[in-house]
């Protein structure tokens, strides 16, 4: 597939790196230094120019492209790029936007603006935050098979009852599969282990499980049994992400408190969030945080204007006693640093956007795809057809033919979840959710 990416910032470069090994990728950027860096760093053709200029798009071969991805930092530019590309060729267009109003305009009339698929950065970040806060120690959550199947990554705390148990001892649930363990191991960082029943779960491990949402919640409770569904949720920062987080939490029955410094914005938030208590103040003011008992919060969420403010606010809240802290981090490479100094979950809107676009490009060959640990592995959902090597065979037999690093995590048949066991026969029409190490993706795709 020929892919033209306009914008070589954090999002565009990440997408280019993910696609370069298996696609013909062309990147356009108006920064000549960035173009030179990409030429050396990645196996892509990098072109210096303005992606809204049809001549530049044609130089990039837009006429032969299967996919155009507009990923600059400016919403208007991305929409113009998509419209220009659509005017001169038939390639599928993906536009990244920050403001949800563009998504609201596009959703009822998909194809508007010349955009075939639109990704809203702020809404995606809010959905990521809301997805993890209901599950103690969860780092990432994705749904498959119309929500029947859930993939979740959990971190195992030092004092967790699950720590130092074998997988067999920890697996006490009807419909859950332990798909992988990601472990930092001395010089060999983030080693991915496909667990057996005898594999010991160590403190600090990231455990990837696939199963029903109910079993996932039960496993979450077994990791941290003292933690219940959060009751006190405090959001600081009433920008678009903070607003969307509060709105989504209201939809799920929460009554969060939201702190916003700007008086006019705070008034608007109070009028538009009937289930949220809006407080007007500086969220980094320790006296205010003390006075409002922020230390009693089960979850503290920082969605302020910059990384420094988010880090300061979350560390203050943790020092005051907040149980769990989630922070937005604009610079994706800072996410690990945030988590090393005490932030429980750092959410990068740019990383989430790059992952969503990469996921969409891969999902065109599968029903759904989730990217694991920075593209080290995938969880994919595939509908089994008559040509599939899975069709009509028990999993025990299929497993013998699978490459290393592959686990069948769940099966759905006629809308019902089937927990895979060795003698489970996969039928045509089944939806199979599979964990796949990135080295095995192409081989598994060919089999399925």
C-alpha cells in the first residue's frame, strides 16, 4: 500500500515508523530539517513542501496513493489537505483534528470536508482516561466484538496478592485468558512473555488479559482488592479534554468535581455539565487543594495547559493523599518519566492519535486491532472464513501450527463469548481475538 503522510511531527513520524516496514511511505513536511532527519531515520521518501499545495501532493505521488494521512498540528490545514487530495485523486483520506466540533460535523455525513476517517485528538484522550480509571492498576483498555470482549493491560503492584503467584493460581475466572506478560528484565527491557500455567507473575509486570468485561473487573479487584469503584473523582483543567472527561464520566454515573481557573470558562462548564461540581480556582494552589480535600480523591485527573502544570498538580495531589493520579502529557516521550516520578497513568494525546490511525490502517485487514507496548505486539479481531487455517479445527491443533508469540484470547459466536480451550473447535463465522507478537503478524494474517 502507498501511504502519503503530511506532517512529520510526533504523530506523523510515529505513524510513518509503524507503517514503513510493510508499506511504501511518503512523508511531506514544510520543515527542511525535519525532512532531512526522517530521510536518515526511517525507510521513507521525505519531501519538503506545503501539503496543501496540489503540486507538492502530486510530487509525492498522490495519484497512485491508497491512503493519505493529514497529521499536522493545525485542524484547518489537515481538513484542507484532505479536501485537496480528494479533489485530485481517489485515495482514502484520514484527518487528525483537535476540536470535537469538526468531528460532530463530520460524523453524520462521513466524507464531509473530503475526509473519509476523522480522528479527534482531545476526545480520544478523554476516552482513554475514562477507560482506565474504573479499573485499578489498568494502563490501557480496548473493546472487541461489539464490546463482548475486552483487552486490558494491568500493572502488578509490589503488594498485590497476585504478585509471585503462578498464572494457574491467579486465573480464577470463567472467561479470562492471560495473553502476555511484559517484563522489564535488566538489560532486556520490556520482554514479552507468552505465559504458561507455571509462569510466575512478578511485581511490576504488565499483564495483558483478554476476556469478558465482568471477568476483567474481577481480575482487577484481585490485583488490588482494597480498591473499589472510585467515588471521588477530581479533574483539574476545564479545557476541551477536561470537559470531555467530565461529560463521559457523567454518562457513566459519576459526579466528578472539576477545577477551572478562568471565571468565564468555569461558568460555561457549570452550565453544560449538570452532573459535575465546577470550582473556580488555580489547581496548583496547595491551600485550595487542601481546603477542597483533594487528598481524599480516589482519582485525580490533570488536564491543564502544559506538561509542567500537569506534573506539578498530580504530584501535589498524590502528596496530599489522592489514591490514583492520571495526567495528560503533550510530549509523548515524557510519559515514561511522568510514571517513574509518581504519576500512575500518563496519557499522551499525540501517542493515542498515532495509535488510533495506525490501528485503523491495520484494521482494514482485520475487524479491529489494538497496538500493544509501542507496536511490540497487536491484539486483533478477525472473522473466520472458509479459507482460514483456523476453520473447523480445535484450538489445540491450530496452536501447533501457530508461530511463537501468538495466543488465541477469545472467540465470539453469534454474539456470545466462548472462552477458548484446547478442544474448542473454531467455526466459520466466529470472531477470534488473538494476541500476536509483532514478529508474527504477517504469518498470522496469512493463516487467518
